[in-house]
C-alpha cells in the first residue's frame, strides 16, 4: 500500500490519484484529483509523485482554513514547512542534475581544454556560494528561492521554516548541484551524492501531519470497501487528530524516537476528559495546563490505550515506507493504570438520590396529571420511562429505545418480559440493531412496579397509534443511535437539576448500575446477573444470552428488587 500510495497503473501507464481532504473539497470541487504521469516506469512515477504530493498538499492547504477535528488549532498551511522545503530543494537538485547530464550527453566538451574551462567556471560559481560575504552567491540563492516558492505557493516564515534556514538549504542544494557537475566531468560516479542531505536513497522528509493524512486516507478506503461504520471511522480520526496535536503538525517523522513517544505518553496521561467542551477553543496544551489547575478528571487508562494504539498504527505505516528504522511506539502503554475496573468506573445512584429523583417536579406533575401518570409526557414518553426501565430491568438506554412493540411478550406462565436485542455497547459504543438469535438476545422480566405504573398500557397505546413498530419512535443521530439526544438531555440537564449531590462518575448509566447492585443485595447468583445482561468475565457481554434461565425463573429474583426509601406509588396507574 505505501509503495504505490497515490499511484494507479492503467494499461501500463502510471496515474497520480489522490483523495481531496473533506475540508478542501468545496474549494477544489472534486473528491479525487487524478491525471496521467505519462510514464510506464514505476521508479519514475514515484519520483514524480513526490513533486506532485508537495504541490497538491499546498493546494489543499490553501483551501483548508483549519487542521484536525478540534477548534482552535487552525494553522496557516501556506507556510513552507521544514519537510516541504527539504523535498522541494531535493527535487530541484535532482532536476538540475538530470538537466546537466542530458546536456553533457547531447553536447559535451569536445576537448580537455574545453572541459577544463567548464570545470573552472563551475568551481568559480561554487566558490561564490561558499563565501557567505559574496553578494553574487546570495543573488544566486535568492533567484533559486523565488523560483521554488513560485512553484508551490508556499513560502518560508511564521508557522514554517525560517527564511534564514530556507536560504541555507537552497545554498547547500546549489552547492550539491555544482559538486555533482564536477564529479561528472571527472568521470567520478562512485557516490550518489556529495552532501548526505541530498542522497537520493535517503527517505523523503515527511511530517507527522502528512503521514497521518496518508494513514487516514488508507483507513477511509478500507472502511468504504469493508462497510465499516461511520462512527468507527470518526473515532479513528479523533484518535489521530489528538496525536497530531500532541506531536505537532510539522514534526518530522524521522525525529519521532523513543523519547518523543514517551513525551506523548506523559502528556496523554494529563489530557482531561471532554476537554473540547470544557475548554472550548483552547489549544490542547493550554487545556492540559488549565485542567491541572482545575483538578479535572483525566482520560481513563483504557481510552489512553486507544489513542496510543492509533499512534502505533500510524508509525507502522512510517515503518513500512522505510521512513523510520523501528516503530518507537511499539509496546507503548498508558503511563498510569486505572484503579477501577470498567464496571466500577460508573457508580450507582444511592437510594436517597433515587428517592429525590422520582419525587422531582417532572414526576410530581405527572402524578397530578390524572389517573394515568404515564400519559403525562405523551410526546416524549422516553423521559418518563427511560429512568424507570433502566433501573428495574438493567437495560442500556440504546436497548430500551430501539425496542419494538412486539418485543413486549408473555410466557405461558403469565410472566411479562422484554425480548431484547443484546448490545455490547456502554456509554459510546456503536449501536447494532440485529435480528434476534440465541446468541444475541436476552429476555428480561418486567418488574411489578413497571406494570403497576402502566408500562403495558403505554405499549398498548403506542401500538394503537400506528406510528411504526418502535415503542419510542425517536429521531436517530447520524450513526443511527436513538439514545444520543435523550442521554445528552439527561446527563447535561435533567440529572443535574433533579438529582442531589451528583458525582462525577454518576451519568445516566448509573440507573443500570443501581439495578446490578440491587440484584446483588438480594443474593442473585452470577448466572442470574449473566442472564440479565451483566457479563461475569466473558469476552463479549452477549456471549451467553441464549442459554440459561428463562423469564419465569428470572422473575423470582427481579420481583424482589427494591430500593430503600424509593416510593413510586404516586406514579401508579389508578384507573
């Protein structure tokens, strides 16, 4: 993949083909740029690719005002980076060298005297370049600088290579051309270059931003070919975007050694959760410093591991392209391990919190609305039922909100239960609504409190409205998730307003964790917990849903579930 990146062979002729970044598509007017390189030689196509990569990167940068997925990190991409400058001068050296060789073949010196004169002229010009006080050498450098910058539209200055550094690079490049000319005239072909900086065998200078773009381009192509979900793809882009900020857009890949990766690891351990929302518009390093002062919660170890895995994959591409000799991120793990298990990272609500929540203004108004309080929120039934269902069934919000009317069923023994499509997601995993199979379903008995409050009547009302099969017909987000908006409202507004002393590790999912702890309090066995959706160490939560206890057996445990001090009698259906 890396060897033929941006190259396509058609009928023996090589073409340049490159995906236009999303941020530049409106200005460029297309999704791909593609044109013939007019060569059948792959080696020649690869050389041409380097020049076109540089030129198109400059064009894309002009069309894009920001880099990355986070606000406040836009860069002036018209600045000529160190890597871009080196590529530009290397390409210039190769072009001038080839031009001289072609000229020598077509019209070389006819005598030793003529050869000596040419050598003298070249040595005189090289001496001008070596003498930093000679204005003629400076003029030659300046002319070459103008020619090179006009070809790309990128210039040295703020945000890129300095003007002094670029001038020195051009001076060394011109000297390399002169030295090669002298070697050719002396029939010396023992060295490919005189200055190691311009060795054709040396890996091309690539910035981390350029490498990240190439990596994401390959990931996007693979995702489109294999039907990977958009949410998974966006997640990968977010991981890479954060790495770009930690490492630096213009950092050369060749400079990313073990120490650099260790520094990324140390900084990652200090990144606060939700920093783009809490410190909106602030650069990442500023957000880290402010989070230190504010005592904010940091990214969980498992999340840090996902970011480091993304870094490792990006540098694997650099390794395949021979930009680095080894992958310095191999085996890199989060600096600090989590003290809490995944299950413990979310705390259950206390009985006192639950008691206050269900006596909040919303539920008191529902109770006062008539004999059937569940009908109070007819347009948004999810607000009334979602906390109750998660608390008394242990379902995840996505599992509740994707249910259909016919998912509410009854056993021959008379036990009402929910025939649930099992999901292995937690707070932010992708939704997968699939056909029910023995390995992807679980059957959860309805708690008597839910029946007394009127859930069965609510479902019957929904069925009579003829608005589709879903119990809660909500608009989904771009990933097809119906729980996105309700969770946002609960976590950002309802819980904060209606739940006293809300802790940092008490999001909406704490209703589900309260269900788990309630089962443990009545002595439910691991098999019962497993059957009701709590993994007991298996690899995937839904591994054993299809086997084990039936709804009638599970109901013997579920009906005993209660929370001290939580009185729901005001919500009962009184008809």
